[in-house]
């Protein structure tokens, strides 16, 4: 709240000074000085300001995405040039919460050679029915719009790595 009030005062103060047009030379000099000081006070609002060197700025690349609807599924999964692992899961499913991060880690190791789609079966029941998902977690591997492999349940990290590598190698 105090921050908003401060910003409002700075902007209104600067706007009042800009509207004032001095008529004498001495008034013009004081106007210029006060305008510079008001500009200096408002400089922290500049969008071009950069982060301090002590704070590293890194871009985070996601290895997976959530499917939004059937059209999104068709565009990003079926029409994908990469092989895609589809993780059918549910929020209430304990094993899904264990498998999801492990699967993302296995996909991340492939450094962009495979994509991962996450489908919540409660939100996208039609997709779960279409692909015959009867239990969660279910992982289906697709290449060129065709199902090439799948598994149901949890696997350990080595089994996940070999599953993902096998999908890429096909």
C-alpha cells in the first residue's frame, strides 16, 4: 500500500512539474533542476533496469507439458515430429505423484530428443477412454501419431531410462 502511494506521488509530482512552463530564465533554470531530480527519483520505475549481478538469471526449459484439450493433444502429441511419452495420471493418485518426477527426469536426460505430455484423466476422460487407460499411472509412447509401447504402474529409474531410450531408438 505504501509503495503504491509513493509511486502515485512521484508520478503526480512529475506530471505537475512538466505541465508548468516557466516564463523567466531563473524560473527555467529551477524548473530544469527540479525536473532532473524528479526524473532521478522515478528512474527506479524504468523497465530497462537489469538484475544485480549477484542474482543469476537463467531460463528454465520445461521437459513436459500439460495437455489442455483434445485439439492441443492432436497438435502437440499426434502431430509431433519427436517421439512423445504420454503420462496419464490423476491428482488423487499416490503412485502417479511418485512416477511423474521420475519420468520427467528420464526425459530430461535425453536433452530434447523426446517430449512428454501429461494428461489428467479427471479433466480429459475422453482421451483416457480413447487410449484404453483403465488404471493410473499409465504411460503410452507415441511416434508419428502411432502407439509404439506402453506400461502401467511404477517403474524404477533404470527401467524408465531404458524405456525412454528404446522409444528414441525405434
